[in-house]
């Protein structure tokens, strides 16, 4: 189990580096509200990107982005509404996934913008 956590931490750091390189500011990491945990909250111009980082060491189980459950999405939406309200932000909120697949000794990073829609 520890192994998985290592990979997750590594993946999150890679995602942060990737976002920074692409012009995002990292506002929060591991933001918790209620039952939700948001991996990364990043901002680029007027967009607040709520980023879920999915790290896998194989694609055999389908794509990393298939692992976000509707219930998790609802929780994220609630957490983010709260975050935006409390901080009085005037932003457009977008939910992204940074999918990281480790293959041998390299990481493939895929940034999916608007990865899922909130209802």
C-alpha cells in the first residue's frame, strides 16, 4: 500500500510541475472540505481549475480518468462552491484531471480540461 502512496505523491508533484510550466498558479494543495479532498486548486487568468490527479502504473485497468465517481464529483462541487464563496472569487470554475501513467521509467502526463461536468 505504501508503494501506491509514493506513486500518488510523485504523481501529484509531477502534476504541480506540469501546471506551473503551463502558466497556472498553484493556489492550494490537498484542500479539504467536509468529505471532499481536492488534490490541486490552480488558477490561470480567470479560470479556477480544480484538478484531480490520477496516477497509475498501468493502463490495463482503463484510463485514469475513468476513476472519478459521481459521488466524488458531487463532493468536489460542494467543496469548490464553498471555496469560491468563502474567498469571494470571481472566477470560472473548471474541473480537470491530470492523468499520469507510469511506464517503465517515464511518466506520461495528460491534462484533461473540463474532464467532467458538474450538475
